[in-house]
């Protein structure tokens, strides 16, 4: 989609000397897009939006889409033409404030997608750890009361599980089966515990 838009914008630039296209790929912070150097067209990897405006250009169109690691921006600059911003979903944005709000919205969507990828990754890893180290005593669905003493893990919050593991590890937990849990607790680093907890949450 980005390549097709770039080709279209390049064709427009060739038709008129007062029109040029600049772009920025995978930009992470929408609040700084107007002050970073843009690539392509008259910008040439040297000029920002503010530079172009000082040179007499105005922003005719802005196309925004999600890139691989950030947001992709395509600016169409024309001399003497007022701003009319168009996003890739075809909605018109008439003010700079609305534009910034849209860019922030897209950024938040990307951040939410990234968090979901991390969560899914944790669940997959947590399942592997839980199946190999925990399921025998705590049940396939974390539903068993181990040795009829421990509460089922699928009823506990992450904080409760973390506290119990810490107590087993440092030796402050009391009970007849503490010696069985200590080796497992000692081997559960924080990131592994978070992964196991993420998986257990899916079993509730």
C-alpha cells in the first residue's frame, strides 16, 4: 500500500513543479513528526515539515498508515494551497489538533498490538513451563489443591503467586511440603513467573 501511494504521489509531483511528495517510514513519536527530516521529493532527507513551510509550501495531503515498527507518513506539499489532511481510511481531518489526535490514536493502536503480541508470547512460554514443572501437582488446568494444602493456582492473582514463590525461595514459607517447592521457586526468575501467571490466567 505504501509503495503504491508513493508511486502515485511521485506521478503527481512530476505533473507540477509546485507539488512534491516527502515521506517518513516507521516514525515512533507522532508529536515530533513536524520537526524530523523527511525523505524523498524536495525534502531529500534534509528538510522538515517546518522547513518546507518556511520555503513557501503548504501541506496539501497527509497519508498515515501503520508501518512495521511505527507509523508511515506521506506528505504532499503544494505552494499556496491550504491544508486538507486525509488518512488512509478516507476520513477528512481539518485541523492540526485533529491530525495530532489521529496520529496519537494510531500510535496507541500500535502499542496495544505490541502489548498483545507480548502477552500471547508469554502465554505460549508460560504453558511450556507450567506443563513441565507445575501440572503434575497443580493439575492441567491449575485446578488442583496440591497435597490438599495449597490453594488452586487458577484462583490466585499474579501478586499472590509471586508472594508465595518468593516465600518458598527465601525460606520464610512454612509447611510440611516446603522442601518440595523450594527448588522450583528458586528456578523461577521474574520473567518466567510472569509467563506462567499469564498462562494460568487463561485457565480461569
